[in-house]
C-alpha cells in the first residue's frame, strides 16, 4: 500500500468524520487492547478532548483525538491550531491522569507543524490559560498518513471494513485457491502423480506461503549449494588463522586475517536467518516475516560489502605474488578463485531473488466484501457502536 484514498472512506451514519474516529478506535484497539480497558466518549454533549481513551492498570490514561481536516490538511487553515489547543486543554482538564495524547489526522505534518505540535502547543494559550501546565508531563503523539498506511497494511481487515476499495489479502488468496481447486473442471483434470511443477506453481506458493513454500526453500538451498559453500568458507577461514606461510607471504596473510576478523560466522548467520524465515513462512506470520526480510536485506548488504572488500584485496598490488595461484585454482588458505567467489555470491543472491518476491501488486488489487455491514449499523451508544464494529471487523478473519 503506497497511498490511502481517503475519498473512499465509507461514511458512518452518513458522516465521514465519525467514520474516521471509528477507524482510529479500531486501530488503537489492535495496537493496545492488551494494555488496559478502552472507554468510548459520546462527544455530542460538548466534547471531552478525546474520542476515546484507555485506562492502564496503574490508573494512567491515554487519549485519542481525531480530526479529518479537509484539503491538504494544513494546520494554518481555518483556525485548526485553535481547535487542537481546545481539544488538548479539555482533555487535560477532564482527564487528570492523562499521560499520552494521540492526535490523529489524515495528513503528515510539515516540519513546521511537527515543531509546533511537539514544542509550542503545550505551552501555548487558549482562553487566557496555558493549554497544559508546565508541571504536567503529557506525551504528545501524532498519527498521520504514514502511520495509517503502516497500520492498514498490518490490519487489512480494518482497511477492508472502512474503505470502499479492499485489499486482496493472504486469507483471500487462500480461500480463492480452495474454491478454485475444488471446482469440478479443475479437480477432474488435475492428477497430482503426473503433475510437473512450473514457475507458475512456485509463484502461487510464494503468495500462499505455508509448508509448500518451505519445501521450495529447501530445494533452492540445495540447488544453490548454500550449505556446502558455507562449510568450505569456514574450513578455509580455520586454515587462514591456524597455518603459517612463508615470510614473503606473511603481509598478505596478515591483511586477509584483518579482513576476516569477526567474520567467521557471516555465512552461518545467513543460514540461521533463513531458518527463522522458514518458520515464519510456515506459520504464515506475515507481519514478522516482513520485518525479518527487511533485516535480511541489511544482512545481504553486509555480505556484499565483505565480498567486495575481499575482491578489492585479492586484486590489489599486495596480492600480485599469489595471482598465479588463483589462475591455477590451487587450494591454498589465502585464496578462492574469482569464479568460485562469483559463483558463491551469485548462488546466495539467486536464491533470495527466486524466493522472496514483492507483494505490492497483490496488495493494490481490490475486491468488495462486508461493505453493507457498516452502512447497516444502527447507531446505539458510542461504546456499543464501536464494540459492534470491532466484532464485525474481526469476523473477517
């Protein structure tokens, strides 16, 4: 998901403002439901400075205020800063145990707005009074477009409930696959014993995840000989640090030892990270899988840097006396042939390029389900309505 199309936000009780408030509530419940008890506020009586709040076990409170400002959302327009001042001041007065105040808007702050919100807002004045006394320590937190993109990516059921365009999620693909595979035409023609897997099969399995994808991972690891090269690297490193060479090669050995210092497990670390990724794939833990893949991208950059430095040193003037060893591909502790180095790094990268595909396309596709539920909700009390939405959202799991 690259953008949020706020124009497609489904109105709640005919009101987009109320819909945005409910969206914020559902996200907050997902993020912090295990930390305390949520309470919704009916602001029809004049406002409470928060749309809802959570009470922690120690009595502290965190409150949320939502404003769906029109246009580009700039705070300099239409007395918006004054509205924010009033809300924070009211929240402080009515909630003396307030420790965090979340302000939600559909736009990111500019640098100037961010500075005003974090540094000037608490000590500014409203109705002749300081908004928040200096003796009070309330943490101000802004949820803007970037935060909501991240939230809706993590909680696609919330996105699908509140927006008229929905995301094709992991569960949608799985259900669609089960339905399609059970149709009489496919079932009649498919014979698993003679089926030959193709790239299309692998692509489908990459989307669906689970056990079949972990099997593909194992096959690719074996094809790319990742474990074999990791073992060879470790054995060569042992020789590098344990065996002596003739005096004329000691400077070369010393430089290779410096380069390799602390790098004995660099390949093994990658294999261990792979095992973690496989487990997350097996569990279909998409959120943590994305985090681990990001971590792995950092690891890959580290690996590239190490091998680039290795190439640079091997091709340097210092190593000229042993160039003939590379050409003859003799097994010595100081050198691995250029072809072998290239093969190794290519095997590693080919492996990851084959396995980890971008999923932005599937996220940007849309489909319709559960839209009528939001429109059919009868407005009860604020708390009852929000609780009903909470259960409706989670009924999509």
